[in-house]
């Protein structure tokens, strides 16, 4: 009887964890549920966060039918310690971000996830909304600014962000008479989110490579990232750091332009403060966009930054992750860390279908409020779907070919070929080759 009830309990647990949540049971003798082929938690016993970490509460908006951006962002402000002037224990991190009106659709979900993590681990959040007025003052709306060129608005936004960081840094240095302000500041773009239950910020700052002389911690975006990620980085709250931000502002305003401005500022900082003044972590160790790590769980990819993707894809993906955090027992960690692969792939697939259904329309996708041109669809949407081509082709690990998705991938790339300066990517070629290989086999 005892063994029988144990079997029933295990079966019910598997149904709740796996059947309801779209998972498949793991191997016998474990309490995990693997997501799909390639989940790196398959067959491994689950491990919960250390007991010293408080349980993460549900993110803002859960249990409410209304997910109005303004309401959710108001909740985000109160969920974590908001405001640069609020007292915090030394050693904590103050995360600084801003949300433009054009970004509210996806930012309400990305920041709700981030705020839940920060609140659980004692970090602060400063959510800035005033940059809209600064950007628009005497220059029309941001959408109108975007209409003058694809980099005009992006460069202007980054310039204002660095100015904001400098203002907050100077303000906190003046207020820290009692020595109880956070030791570090972190900039986090609104298209990025902390999706893990673990204290990833403290874990990063405890790395032995971060020494007393280290004032800036940066990372290249993704494992194949060519440029430093200007949307996710850490700054020591010290007077020396002001010099780095001033150098960055100078580079942004230089004749060389915004491209490579952060790299040049880092080089200047190292010449002034020595090699250890700026620490560059292993590429992809802070943030990833899931393209080079499509099977990542919330442990392997604790911070997601969708910097080059369309606003519509960002919103659908972050909404899906937020829904899991709201509905899944134990949040994104649960009995086993949630795999982000299926959520990312499905969001990209839905947007590819939308592209093919509405290809004749002028404004299908946006980025930062700017209407994307057809030749930009590949990097903003289609590549995010095609990165999973290895799942569907003749050599799929699961052994199951998916002709529908292969044809969908190829059709999406073909719909943008021959437009402007569009060049077929390696992923586009992979989709075509998979179809050709299958045709030969038949």
C-alpha cells in the first residue's frame, strides 16, 4: 500500500509538473522534468536555491486580468527598493533602468521579472521615466526622431542614459554620509530581464577577478558578441567611476560616433587606471539573447537581453516568461529550472507567421518605436526562429523531422530576399540546405 501510494503521488507530481507545464518526465529516480530535446537538466536531480535565499514572490501583475503598462510599471517601482536616495546595506546593488513610452509593451513584463528578483535579494531599483521629455524637447516625438535614420534615436537614447547614470552616481556619492548606500550600480536596458531565482548580481560581484581596483564590469553580448553590451554592465559607486562615464559621453559626442564609443571609453579607462580598472567577463556570462544558447535554462542564462530583436518579439517572449513565473509552482525555478527554449522558439515562430500573413503591410515590426524595413526582418525576427533549425532537419537530435517549420523558415527568408541590402545569413542557408537534403533523400 505504501509503495502504491508513493507511485500515485509520483504520478500526480509528474502530471502537474510535466503535463500541465508542457514538459516530459525525466528519467526514473529523479524529480526533474525536462523541457524538450536538448534540455541540459534532463536526468539530473533538481537543486533548490540555498536556504539563505528568500523565496521569490510572484512578479507584478499576477492574478490580475489587467496588465496595463502604467499599472504594472507602478507596481514594479514599489516591488523593489525604488529611488537612488533610499538607504540600502553596503554591498547591495542599485539597478538603474528607464522605460520610454514606445517600450512599455514589453518592459512591463521584463521589469516585473527583474523587480521580483531584486526584491528577494535586497537590491534596489531606480526606474526612470523622464527621458521621454528630454528626448522630445523641441525635437518632436521619438517616433519622428526615429524617422530620420535608424541610428539617430538609438544614439540619442544611449547618450541620455549615460548622462542619467552620471547624475545618479554623483547624487549617491553626496548622500552617502553614513556609508549605507549600495557599493555598486548596474545599468539594465528595458529589453533585458533577470529571469533566475538566484542572486546573480551578488554571485557576479563575488568573482575573484573583481579586485579593489575594479570599477567597471562589462561583457560582450552573447558568446559570439563582437561588441560590448552597453545595455547591461556594473559600475562601482566611486568618484573614479565619474571619469569613465565622462569619457564615454565624450566618445558618444565625438566625430567617430556612437558605434564603438563604449569600447573606446574602456580603453581610456584602462590607460588611466590600469588593466584591472575595467574587467571584461567571459562573453555571454552576464547576458545572452538565446541565439547561441537555444537550450538554456534560467540557470544557464539568468539574464536575457533581446537587444537586436523586434519589439513585438520582445513582448511575446517576456510575456510568456512572466506567465510561467506567475502560474508555475515555485516560479521559474520550480522542481527543475525552467527551460527558456520553447518560449523563445514559439514567440519567434508566431512572429514569422505574422510576417508571412502580413507581408504586404508597411509597418509589421518595430524596434524602439521605429518601423523596421523589410531588409531588417532577418536579424530582428527570422534569425531568432531559424536558430532552432537543427531541431527540425534530417539530423535532428530527436529523430523527428519537422517539414512545416523548415518550410516556414525558408519562406520567411525568401520573403525578404532581394530587398535593399539584405544578405542571406548562415541560418537562412541552413534552412534551405535542410530542405534540399530531405528532397534528395525522398
